[in-house]
């Protein structure tokens, strides 16, 4: 025999369901708004702190120097050798990083889809590390720079056109702000293309 719920039990169940739905909606909406705020922050060139959910703008000197290094970075075709015309802006970036020790740098290499997957992964890794090694030789502490290659796995343009392939051949410069009090990190992204494969 089934027991019938009393009026108070029905009310309690209704309140519980309403609370659960309300909390779920609150957290879903908060997460959605934080993602939107993060995108808006990064679109403006800001640095998003995931812990505090705040956007800060890197000093104009830092953001401008990264943009310049990104725009000027080129490699010899099919190689991890940085062309000499890239040196001046990379030296300027090294000087800036030495002056702004609260920023670290994450370098991510990418290629287009021409060639074998393994070759492209290796080339993208060597290129990211070539930039890292250059900056370390210029006096930036090695522990402040990380480098990784992603090969052709994250295209930003169509690999079926020469323009798209040129955009996909890049090293991303992700500036990471560190705070000594709680080791928060946030990032500012820059990207570049190279001269050839």
C-alpha cells in the first residue's frame, strides 16, 4: 500500500526542487557570464585572472612589445632558424620581460597542414623552443618561459589556401601575469605567421 504524501511533505519537496533548480541556474549563468567577460577582456588585449575573475590590462609597453615581436617573427622556410630581421623585436621583448618580472611567457608553435603530422609537430616544437632559447640568451630567466609545439592540430585559418596556411604557421606568445601572493596566472595572447613552411 502506497503512503500518500502530506501537504507539508509536498511543500518541502517543491521547495527542494525549486532550490536545486535555482542553484543550478545560478551557477550555470555565473559560468556563462565569466566566459563572456573573459572573452571580452582578451578581445580588448587584457589579462584575465581566472581566480579573481578580474580583467587587467598589461602595461601598454608590454602589450605593444609583444605585438611587435609577434608581427616581426619569421623563420626560414621549413626550419626553426629565426631570420635576422626578427632579432631586434625579440631583443626588445627580452628587455621588457627582464623589466617586468611579474610576467612569464608561454610560447606555442603551430604549422600548416603541408607535410607529415610528425614532422609538423616536431617543427612547431623546435620553433617555439628557438624563440625561448633566443630570449634566454638575451637574459630572460629560463624558468619564466615555457615552449610547446602543437603542429597542425589548431589551425586558425583554411589550410586549402596559401593565405590560410600562412596564418596557421605561427608562434603564439601567451603572456602570463604572476602575483607573488597567490600565484594567480592569467594570459595575454599574441600570434604570428612565418615566411614559409
